[in-house]
C-alpha cells in the first residue's frame, strides 16, 4: 500500500502544525501559518519503494474553480500572502497504485487578537470557551488559592499583556452557586511537552501561562 512514513511543514526552521497531527491513516490535513511566515515547505518521506508524484497547488484551495499549478520540486518553498489560502496536493505511488494526500494551508492576516483556547486549571469556564467570547467567570475549589491559566495563542507572534485587579471580598449577590464546577479543566500541555517547548521549540504554538493568587472568600478580575 503506498503511504507516507513521515510528513511535516516548516517555515525556515520553525514548525507549522498540521491538524490532525500526521498519521499514516490520514490523507487530508489543515495547517495555519502565522502572519510572519512568508512561505511554507512540505517535507515528507514515503514508505519503502514508494515515490511522490503529481504535485499541485490549487489557489484559494479550490482545484475546480482555479487551474491547479504543477510543482516540480516537492520540497520547494511556496509563498502565501497574508490571508491567502491554498491547497497542496500530491500522490504517493507504488507498483501502479496511488494514494492522494492534501493539505489546506492558510496564512493569518496579522490582525488576529483571539485565542484558540483558554484553560483554567481545575475550573469550569462560564460560558464554555469560544474564541469570539471575551468575558468568563469560574470558581476555584477551596483547596486552590492560585489561578493558573493556560493560553493557546492563535498566532505565535501575539503578545500577552495581563493585569489583575486587587482581590475583593465576596458579596451576597455574587451568586457563586451558579458556577458549579462540573467540568474542571486540566492543562492541555503535559510536562514532557512543556519541557520540549522550552528547550527545543518543536511546536508552532508554545502555550503561555498566567498565575495569580486568589485568597479564600474573595474574587479577582484578570484582564
């Protein structure tokens, strides 16, 4: 069966994450380039004696409306303008059989200020996280006196500025019983990923962390 052994995308020496993460069983992928990334290059190796052929680019990720553009060199750099999208397709052939792989690649515009995701360790967000929602509430269990936030940036060039207001005693009308901690979140980055992010930069989106104390019986707003 013709298939790839490995595949990844890069801008210079920086990785560009694929979704899903590469798996030999999957043939369709998506990738998002940061605004500062002017081009991408696909790196891949077939299994065994298989070869890569029929490499095409489809502008605006539409191979029917736009004429696909053939590429002779598989690993060549492909430039994208801010906000532009393209579809990168190629075949892996072996003994007359072929499997087609495709990657839809988008470059951010540089105007993004949203997060991809937000996690408060051990707490349930109200409302549930959505990138377009900017205000949330959560409840820290009695055993936690520090709020730990994990921020998943949309563009690794984004800068995080944060400030916390002084703690304020809870009032009778705060109604904290509505903040039932039914779905406590856990940090998405396991310890091994944290170490690899810091030491090697193997991921396109190293997460950012914010930590601030919340004394028992108080509330605190973080911006």
